[in-house]
């Protein structure tokens, strides 16, 4: 297995906030002459906020393009000190240096059924799509304060307001009941195919969404092409002279906020009982829509991280606004995500994951992504608990090797000690690359990415004096 594959899951663990870890990204400094609205500064506006919260639950009249842009959008920002043709874009992905190693994705790709095939997206106006197809949306994405997430006000929370049930936000024009399967099919058409097409059009990217994302003769949808899409949008804008233009960014943010609001989990009975129960595949479809919103967030982060990006005081165009709106928006999970985590946990147990491993995943919401990893059933964890794994207990006196398969008798792969010594003598950090054919190569250049693995001796070393590893 190549070295990049060993570290792939680390990328997924930081998917929403990984841009903080990328070196070389300059953060914009908003002017300080007029401070941004904050939770504390807006305490006096609770009544207007309460009105805005009611508006979020009012069945809107026909939505227009202008009505969907947040109220704080009016200024067209610009880039200071650089022409757009000379701007260097810093990708918001973990960089790779070796030409024979493929880029690491922002998100783990997966495939879901295409349930919207009977009523696909019609390529007309995005905002009025529900109306054209017999759906009524009882929620409008209007922001009460710049840094408030969609449909949730931090000012009211600070003031001690209680969380209420979130009424159903969809109904059918013909009065028929809303079923979970119908809702998922409708959202897939609107917030996957429709939203991708709309943002691509705004960015000037010519794209055939069906061709890029449909697989298996059009019966399934793959999320693979979502990786790198935010950068493709950004590159397309190079030719339009609109990089860092806040009017465009407001339009894109409005689309993302609206999708995030629509995808927020619906509750009844005091935010305890969920409105709908979904199948595993339906939960995965809803997860794919969540990722589309996150891709929009990554694209907007590319704008604010431009060197020389400038916006008017009070607009709040910084990382926090994008993060709270699209990447980590509200206390409630996205629709179907909590159910997906339970499905994924059951799948992990069936695949032979240890309860102690699964126990650690909810803290970072990683069960759905962990369930996508191919992993053989290695050990019997019937005697393991949430805190201690009994399957990998070893005799520390002998450090007996544990192979992936109990009947495995394969040999060991080791790096020549002389190569490591020579690298260290040259004041270099030796890095080991493992090819698909289990050939080892030591590199010492500073640009090679690497993952440092610790505490592996008791699980993989044949004895306390060897640095070899079992290839399985």
C-alpha cells in the first residue's frame, strides 16, 4: 500500500476545518474602523431577531433571485494591490509533492442510488423548482445577524431562549402526505443536481452535471467529482474578473445557506422525536447533499483567503461567517445524519471493528466515513469493551507479531538500517515509501509528505529488536 493511502483517513477527519492546517494561506484582516456585529452588540435587537425567526417558518411567496440574498449584501468587494490575472490560488487541500502520488481528496467518494430519476432536475430557475414540481417550502433563508447560522439565532440562545420543535418545512401542493422517500428524491434533484448547476453557472464553469456525476448507466450518483470542484469554480472565475467580489459571494452564500436550512433536521415533540425515518441509502443520499454544501463553503473560503481580499467594514466576510453558515452551522445535525451514524455504527460492528474504536468515532462524527473504508475482519472483538480492546493484547516479553489474518505466515518487510543511518547522519529525516509491490524506498527531501506512526512495535514488530513489519 502506498504511503498516501495510509494517511488518507487523516484527511477525512479534518474535512470541515482542515483549511486551518494548511500552511501558506494568508488570512484576511477586516478593517477595524467599524466593528462587526457580535452577539453582545446585538442583544438589543432581540425583537427584530424574533421576527426574523418567525419569517423563517412562514411559507414564502414566489422566491425571487434578489429575495434570497442576505440583507447584509450590498457592497462589491475588490482585491487590493494585485491584478486578478497574477493571483496565485492556494488550494484548500493538503498538498502533495511527488508526481506519482495522486491528490488527496477533500471527501471520501461514495455512490448512492439515483432516486430522482422519475422527476429529474429540469434545468430551469433554481429557486422556483419546488413550486414547479408541486412542493411547498415553509422556510425562507433570511439571516437575522451576520454571524448567525441559517435558521438559528445566537442572540436568542445567549438570552436563554428555549429550543422549540422545528415544524415540517415541506408540504405537497395537492395536499398529499409527505413521505420520506419522496422528500429524498425531491431534495436529490434540487439540492444536488440543481444546486451544482446553479453555482457552476454563477462561477462561469461549463459543466454537464449529469455526465460528471451519473454512473452505472445513470442508475447511481457518484460523489467523486465533488473533490476539486471548489477549485474548478475558482479557476473559472479567473476569466470573469470576479474573484473576491462580495456581490457574487453573497449570491453563492445565499444558495448554500438556503440549502443548509432546508437540510437541517426536522423535529417534533420538543426537538426529541425526528419527523422522518430513513433507510440507509436515503441517509447516504442526504449526506451527499451535505457534502455539496461543504464544497460551496470551501469555494467561498478560497475567496476570503486571497491575498489582498478586501470587503467593506461590517460585512463580516471572514472565515467565521462561512464556517457558521455552511461548514459547522447549527447545533442540530443535518437531516438524516444522526440516523446515518447509527446505521454506520452497526455496519462497523458487522465488519469486525472493535467497540473501543467505534466508541471514539462519534466525537468527530466519523462513523459514516469510517464505514466507507475497506477493512478485513481482523479479530474477534466479542470480549472487548468501549474502553479496552482485548483482541490485541500481546505478551510484552516477546512482542509476538499479530497478522491481519490469524492463519497468515508471510514474511516481514524491512528497511536497510544503513540507509536510515546515512539519512540521519546527513541531518535528514528519512521517510519510507512503500509501493504496491511492497518495495521500500527511503527518501530524504524536505518536500515529501509523510505520516509519523507511533506505538506500533507491540502490534506489528516480530520482536523487541527488529524494525520489520508484517505486510498484511
